[in-house]
C-alpha cells in the first residue's frame, strides 16, 4: 500500500509570519492537529502542532496574535512521499514518535498529510497479507512505539550517573 492511497490530500499550511491565533483558527476549521509551515516557494520547512501552540502560549505571557508561528514551530521535519510504501512511513512515525507526517513532493512542496488516523481507517484484520494490506497488528505496534514514554534528558542523565 502506498501513502497516496491513504493520505489526506487537502492539507492546510501557513507561513512563518502567521500568528498563533491564525494557526489555531486553521487547525480548528480543518479539524486537524498539525500545520505544515511553508516558505515563499511553498516548500515545507517545518511544522507546528496543537500541542506546540498550547505549550507556547502556556509558557509565554503573550497573546496568540503577538506570537509568530516561526517562533514555536519545529524545524526538525520528518516527512514522506506519496509514492512511499505505507510501512516505511509507519517506521518513520515509530522511530521519531509522531502520529502525523507531511507528505511532500520531490522538491519539498506540500502534497498532503499522512496521519495515524488515516492508517487506522485503512487497516484490516488478520485475514490477508500482501503489499496492499496493513494489518491491525502493524498499526498497533507503530502506536505503541509512538506512545512509549521516553525519560526527559535530565532524568536520563541522572539515571546513567547513578
């Protein structure tokens, strides 16, 4: 199964200069939790999530209209291509602990979003196998990897030094 068979093709995006209020409005209107950030050439340069926005506003004494998306977005971009095998996208999600990936073209332009929600809706029971099949077990194993907690760096360092 290819990413293009599962992905959401109508992904929204915004620019670095958009404020968090505008970003929240897009997330609300589109019922999504991730917003790719595109540069002037429409290439994806990062993402901001609903969680990023919540933490940013909870840790700053500023209004959403006064905080630019570029101040809080993640520039660590993990993405996939529409022709990628769904299992390779699941492996990326599991490795980097994310539930959503921007789908980008070869030149980095936004083509869509792949979310675990999409994969779950296209998964099937244990009945069949093959390239066009993603099993419940594969989905659950990916989710377990995504949700497996990691100790914060400070605690890891104390545990190693203890």
